[in-house]
C-alpha cells in the first residue's frame, strides 16, 4: 500500500495569483507538466498496481497528444470544481464530456462550440499544450461564413 498522506495531488502554486490576475494565468500554472505527470501516474498505478517512473510518464504524455489533452481536461475540471476562487466568475465551467472532447484537438484545425465554458477551457488547453487548433465560438464560426459582395 502506498502512503499518500504527503503526496501532492494538485499543483496549487498558481492560485495566489488568481485574485489579481484578470487573464487567469493561475490556471496555466496548474496545467503545468508536473500536474499532468502526477495525474497520469496515479491513473496508471490504480490499474497496473505499480507506479511508473516519472520519466516514463513524461515521455508518454509528450508522445501521445490525445492523452496529454485528456489529462489537461481533467485538471481544468478539478480546478473549476474544487480549487478555483469561488468569489470570481466561473470562466472554465465546462461539463465532463465538453472537456473530454479535448482529445480531438490535436487532429483538427478548427473546433466550434456554442458553450462559453468549453470555449474558455479549450482555449486554455490548446495554449498550454501548444496545439495549433483554433477554438471558435459559434458566433465566430458564423462570421467566417459571411461573404461580402
């Protein structure tokens, strides 16, 4: 049995900046690679009954973009539901399936959503992961179809 009492479950180092940061850079800090590695290692350990080395997890997260995006989506959900400052507006309010759709982002050029929470969350994920997919609101998508005469 692994003693988890002193294990860091979530990287909260960016939370102190949240109250004064209008761009919500704190979420970017929480989305760092260390958080993804810990979460991925926890998931692997739960099913394989052994903890992989940090180097193995980091290599897998880097080599598998959909898995990386899934980890980022899980962290955004955790951030929104339990870590964020609840005195501030819910910027990343997206449902579980909305966040799971992030696994498609490495394979598409544009992703259109009519959900503000999903839009904000996926924009943060693509920025953190360096994914070139453009996240569009439905209104932005409609504007792209207008043709001037």
